[in-house]
C-alpha cells in the first residue's frame, strides 16, 4: 500500500536522523552510539540495556545497563534474569548433547575434553559485564559437578571429590572452571580496568567521589577492592588505582589458591595413603590423558578412562575384589587380598599394573565379576 510504504520510509528517515536503528517489530527503543538522549521524545519507552562488545570476537551482546530491582549483591542481575537463564539452558543443552554423542559412540575421554573446553570460559563475559550472583554461580557449579559424575559407572561424584575437579591439573585436579571461585575476580578485574575511563569521562576526581555519586558503585566496589587486596596482599589497595596491575588471572589466583589449601586440609584428615595419592596425581604432565587424543596410543577406552579418573580422585575402583592374580617369573601366584583403591594392584611385587596385561583386564572389567586386577 502506498500509504504504508510512505509511513515506513518516513519512519526510517526519522530514525536515521537521531541515530536509531529502524525496526518496526520493536516496542522499545535501543540507544545506539552517539545518541543524544535529549532528542528522544519523553514518552518513548527505552530499552535499559547496554550494547557491549565481547573481547576478541567483535560481537555485540545486550546486557542490563542498570541493576535489576531484585539484583543480588555484587551483580546487576537477579537470579531469574534472562542472561542467567540462557547460560543455564546453554549448559543443559551441552550436557544433553554430550550424553547423546556418548550413547552414539563418542568416548568418555573425548567427551570430557569437549566438556572441559566448552565450559572453560562460557560465563566469563557475563561475569565481567554484570557480575554473577553467588547463588547462581554455586548452582551452575553443582550442575557441572553432577555431569562430571556421569563419567563414572554409577553417575555419582562423591562430595569429597567435588572440590578437586576445579584444581589445576598440575595440582592433582581435573582443571575444570569454577564460576563461584572466578566470577568475583572477573567482575573486579573489569571494574578495575574501566574505572579510570569512567572517572575521566564523567569528570570525577576519585573513586570515593564515584561511590558517592552512584549507589550502584557504592554497593559494588567494596567487594572489588577486597578482591584486589587479597590478590595483591596490600590492604591499602583500591580498585581503579592505575599503579596496580590487576588482571582477571591475577585476581582469580587468590580464591583458587584458597580452594587448593582447603582441599589439602580435607585430605590431610583422611590418612597418609590419601595424601600420597593426591600428591602423586599432580606435577607436570600428570594429566595428559585428560587432553583430546591425537594419536592412537593416546586413546583410552571407556573402562580405562574411568579407572584413570577414579585413581586421580582417589575413589574406589570397581572390580578390585578377591585375590591378586599376579604371578612372578616362576609362576607363583601372589594371592594377596585386593583393596578398593587399587593400591596393591599398583604396587604388587609380582606384577603391578603392567601394560602388557591391559587387553585382558579391559575385556573383563565391564562384566564386574572378575577377580583379575591387572589394569593399565
């Protein structure tokens, strides 16, 4: 219709004059760059979301420009915000897809490598731009822990092993990314790098003046300052101080180190065997088997991967029952009672975990009824 075409053209021209994007489907206005708010009609509904460019990719993502009315402490977001719901849904789809692929033949080793890669930084942008509520971060971590548990035979990751999945592989962990441990550091690092520019743009002299002018800054910056003080060891450090270098990596080091200390303290109460197992799980190259296999010798079958995972987390290994079947060169049977952790299997003087016996053991492990314990 000519009248509709003329109205649409007039609408497009009016939007162009005030630097707005023309979109007839929208019921609110999203401000573009360089828009003078005074040119916007007073009764026109505005979308209270900022357009933020993600690091490296150049893609634009809309995030809240103002705190939600029910925003949690240290975050712009409420626990039921669309951004957090989308993150939870994305992870749920990932877990479902990996489960489907494993049912179709994807190995546990490859599935774990994909999982670790995919969740390694999926929450970083949201943590830096908005902050993630502590309750949501804990919930996301628990969902990840539950899914890691599916890599075991009984799909159950014991509580004592859960903190270890977030330790660095060189420290005896599984190298997973804990949102609860790193999100506050990511948000603090973002504030720290942005505050000098904010002060310059709105012509304020100090961070104190900023917290006086902005209730949101007054609520957020004390936690950010605490993160910087913990990481730097300087109780006088202040967020936004240009003399302090505070990246996300350096700020996250403090909570991650505290988590490692806590794990060691727990293990110290469980006996010297557990301490020895934890120490032997760490060190350079100790978790190469967690990486995607690139050559045939790197590939682990599903039973072998489960054994390696349980050994690293010091969990009981199924089929470690009965008597040891190792024999020495003269053919003498060991016959020593087996222990659930596999300590005797690894240290038996008549054989130990010999590579040459791998095939025989892996053929028997799935049945769950063999007394043979030679493992890779």
